[in-house]
């Protein structure tokens, strides 16, 4: 196949497989499947979230190859390192214009994922499409770290671990972007509907990811004590992964769940506050259309336009939050900042207990909470008291 195509026209294609299942592949401009990319992405059939993420990261790289007039078999490690530098750059590069014009540069987490995608993609190419020098340069190993040993628990740790020369150098702790202390009140005052006030409250009090919140169904809400599922004494919700959501909202972690006699069991259980329950009832008795409850049964719906009553997408919820932030004078804010604020508040209240914060926010590992939020100068009472004594503020 002639690989010389129109620059930037390679695209990601969503494929509907029936029963709500979806898959992603990459196409050439004329609609032909990009065979090497499709072969790589098919490894992740059955993992739609991962497959979608990898498809969009890979298509950026393939478009760059087209721009640079680079064939797959001509790519070397220096080319991949140059690409990683370009997509992560926050300043104009020697190309004359930044790559991915109009888009934000990759952050540290996305760069790490992109590095993994590129390494796996090129190592998986047939010999005729990958230079032998590239395999040698990519197929590196390293000594196991303390993190590797911790993750292995009692399992076997080999003497060497795979290394990725494309991965960004990891710095110290990550510092999350949080909203100011008065941000919640200002957002609530600028929220124009009961639905929007509920979204703000649930993001702050529940620490939800936006995909989790937009993916909730009414059946997932057990907003009273001693609910029929008998999995939590207090009011709670079940965060369940569903591929067939009309608004395409998906949760990040796929805990098993089932519907037993009309009652949801399993999933990720999250406690709810009395204020969350109050805003829920205010929304259901004022904004929520009755047809939605008997139709798709999802919690958050659109309240205007031709799609009135249809499920609200994650993009729509982000847009509402961003507009409310601008009206409140907070600048360009993002729903995930409320999750950061929630996690920090839980750690403050629990004197830095990582296990409590992990379970409250639904993280898979306390190590993740520690890396992002576990700063002793913020959450350790003894550390705070020592500083106040030095500053004569006791």
C-alpha cells in the first residue's frame, strides 16, 4: 500500500459491535484500515477505555510521521525521542509552529502513557516494518525499584524489569490543582439550575470523577440507611461500569456488579452526605423530567434544546462547570479539581490516613494517594504544630 497520504487526515474510527460494545481502530483518509495500528489496537479488545485512549495517542504519532515524511521502517529511537519532546513541549519548537496546534501539550501522566504505547507499537511491528536497531534500542531493562517490590507483594520479583527509553523522567511528588476555599460557595451561587447545584455538591462531597457522576443510573442510588443491597448501613451509591450508556460515560475502575431482583449489588460503593441527598431531591422534584425515569433511567439529563431529557455527557458537565467557574471569577476550572479538593480535605480530617482517603475517593492504591496528596507539611498535625512554633504562631 502506498503510504504517502494527506498529512493529518489519518483518523480514529469508533466501531459498534452490538450489545452496546464498542471498539476503536485507525483509518487512512480514504477509509482503509491502517493495518499496523489496527493489529496493535486489537490486543486491547474487551478493554474499550484503554483501547480508545491508545488509539488517540497513536493517531497523533502517526499523523506526525506523515508530516515528517517518515516511513515506519525508517523510524529510529532519536525520532521517537524528538516526537516525545514535541508533544510535551509548552513552548514553540524549531518546527516553526507547535505540533498539535490549538491543543494542550501532553502532561506528565499522558507522556508516560504515550511512551508505553509507542514502545509496544514498534516492538509489535513485523520485521519488515521495524528497523533492527530500533528493537535493540527499545528493548531495554533496568533493576527493580522499591515500587516494583511493593507491588509484587509476596510474588516473585525478577532481577531485571523492562525499561522504556521514551518515558519522561519522573520527578518528586505531584501537586494537584485545587479550587480555592470559597470556590464551592461561589460556584453554587452561579449555578443556574438545581441539576447544576447537585453536580457541584456531588463533586465536592463525593469526590466523583466526572465519568462516574455522568454514568450514574437512578437504580445505583441507595440514598437511605439500611438499603436492600445490605452492603452499607448508611446512604450510598454504587458506581458501576456500563459500556452501553447512551451518553458514553464510563467509569475508570471496573468493579464487578449485578442486578438482583431489581437491586444493584457490587460496583464501587461511595458514601453520600446529607447535602448530596438534599440537592438530589431538589433536582428530582424540579428539573428532572418524568420521561427520563421511565426511559433511559440515568441520573443527569440535559435540560434544554432538542435533546431535552437525554443523558448529560461528561463533556456537557465539564462545560457547565467551566462556565460557572468563569461567572464566579474562578477562571477556567475543571471538575477534577473538586476531586483533588475532596481528597485533600479527607486527608486533613484523618491526619493523613492514606487508607481512609483511598477508600473515600475510590482509588485503587494508597500509593497513588500518597504520591499526589500525601504531603506531610499539609496533613501531619505534628509537622504543622512544629512550624507554628517556629513561626511563633502557637
